[in-house]
């Protein structure tokens, strides 16, 4: 497992070093018209010993769009997707970003 982790880290470093930065996609459009509110809450679930921490971003006032859940991948965190959350919320959507304990940045640091 350690050798696989080292290979993955080496490949990640190579990609970061060899890949040129990408420009912002102009087709994504400007930020939406809504002001934003954000916060966090704890969600108790039966299969976890501790509550799940969930960050949220929503438009000020009443949300008009869909509720969107952005689930971070292995060794990541909701903060990595906060830009998307703000963009979507500025267009009227409510965005939830749960923290997956055991597969977040703390686990990566522990390795």
C-alpha cells in the first residue's frame, strides 16, 4: 500500500509540474445576482459514532433553485469546492458540502 501511495504521489507531482495552468472558462458566465449566506451544521447519522459536519452556502432570502450536494473525494475537503458552491448559490441554488471523516485532509496528513 505504501509503494502504491508513493507512486500516486509521484504521478500527482509530475502532473502538477508538467501541466500548464488552465485559464478561467469564459463560458461559465459571471457570478449570479444573489448575495450569499453560509454556515455549518452537524448531522447525526446512525452509522457514524460522531455527527457529520456539513457546510452550506445559499442565496440571501429564499432559494429558488435546486439543492445541490457536492461530495469531496478521498483526501479532500469541502473547502476545495467552496468556489463552485458560491458560484451555484449566487445563481439561486442551495449547496451542501459534507465532510467525510476518515477520507479527508486529516487522513492524508496522518499518512
